[in-house]
């Protein structure tokens, strides 16, 4: 008999269900007796004992379904060791529910914060396997995270659709793309959609260089400019501030986001019409694309094989197009950022894309 707990934590994305299905199908094909306990709404369910014994029917037909059948929530890692409002020790509560169900292990799907808590549970003696989920693609130790490609597809389509209206009205359009602290999603969607300027956190921008890029296009008769801006994009001036100084600046910040600040500066300096488009959470919604369905089936199956091998305390990553077992202590807490000197940046610049630097 194998008893496995499963939960999805942090922000949702398109392929969580596909990944869980991969794990369950991989186990059910190779284990005579299997019980899967689903904890609802992330670590919240594990803390407060909100779970249900799942059946094969729960995992039928979910390969193509976005979101998560278990629900999710954000439980900040930095608060995990702090008691809740009623004084409950969260870590001890999670351990209690784990042992109460006599689980062989936990399969935890989530991003960076989720992974850090998974590693904490490993340190506390629990058997855990982490599957790397995030549209940001910022988890160290894996070439790609699931949800990333589906989000690229959506962000790319959003920018694609802006081209005709930008050209028709001779405007500058800024499309703000998700990605948290890194620029992987913006970089890939921007290149895929033919954006003229791409702004990412790893390459602080100079507003005058952005304007120079717009004016260059105007001079050759293009008449419009598409800017793909990461939600975490930052100016060279702000990048020089200390964390304390930047936090003070943000207290009196008058813009909804950095894209509106950039738009305001462009309008004041050039007189050009500028519009901001924010696809927002649409980028993490909807159904997973075929790439993510295959990726999640592979990651889920690889997790099942690790369980059968009784190997725990790992993340299942994709390295050089193959699945790989990565020790959690090597990956947890590390951010995978875009290398400003990387080949993809050089290749983008080679074809004329500006990064505002």
C-alpha cells in the first residue's frame, strides 16, 4: 500500500492538473494498492487538516483542464515558523496531519516559496517531492517550469493583437507582462511577437535610450512602437537605490505600475500617444498548451518513479530535455534569472531588439 499526499500551492497556472494526473497515473500503473490524499488550498489544507481521499475519477479528464482541482493559496515561507492568530504551530500541525494519515510522502506542486517550505518539511523529517510550477520560469535547477510555455502563448497573443491597432493609430504601446522578479516570460513573449523594445528586471533601462529607439523607428517610417515590459522592470536610476531607499520611493509612487511611469515619461518627452495594456492574470489562466501537457506528464511520471524508488527530498526538474532528480537543499531559495550577457540577449540585440540599455 502506498499512501501519498498531494497539494498545489502559490499562484495557479495552466498545467497543475496535468502534473497531478501524471503522478497518479504513474503510480496506479505500478502499485497494486494506492491511496492519494488531496490537501485543499495549498499548505493551508495541510496545516488545518482539510483533505479528502481522492479516487481515479478525480483525475480523469483533467489533462487539458487549467487551474487546480485542489485549489491553492499563498502561505508565505517567512511566516511558516510563526504561530497563526490562535497560536497554532504551523510546522507541527503539518507534521501531525502527515503522520496522522500515515503517509509515505508528499508531492508538492509550486514555485519558489512553495519549494522553500517543501525543503523545510524535508528538514523536519518528512518525505517530500517537489514539482516546479510557475509561469515565471525562475526556479533554479530546472531548464523550464510548467505553466511557463502556456503563459508565453497567451502573452505573445496579447502582443500580437496590439500590432494592428498600434500601426493603425501610429501609437506607442506598452504591454506589461508578468514574471515577478525575472524577465523570462517577457523576453520570450517579446521575441515571439516581434516587440521592438523589451524591458526586463535583469537589464535596468534608461528612459532616454527607450525614446531614442522610438525616434529611430519614426525616422525610418515605422510610425509605431511595441514595448514588452516586465512587471518588475526597473530604471538604471532606481536600480542604484538601496532597498530602503527604493521602499521609501514606492510609498509615494503615483503610478499603478512601472509601465505607466514609462508611458508618462515617453509622452512628456516626445508628445507621442502612448497606451498601456496589462493582460494580467489572463496569462496564468485557461487550458495548458500541448507542450505543458507533455512536460507535466513527464514530470509527474518521473515523480512516480522516484516514489517507487523510495527517493525523497528532491525536485523533479528538466535538464537538457530530460527529467532529473535535484536535491531540494541545492535548489530551494535560489532564483534563476536571465543572464544579461547570455546568448539569447545577444541574439535578440543582433536582430535589432532594444533593451533600453
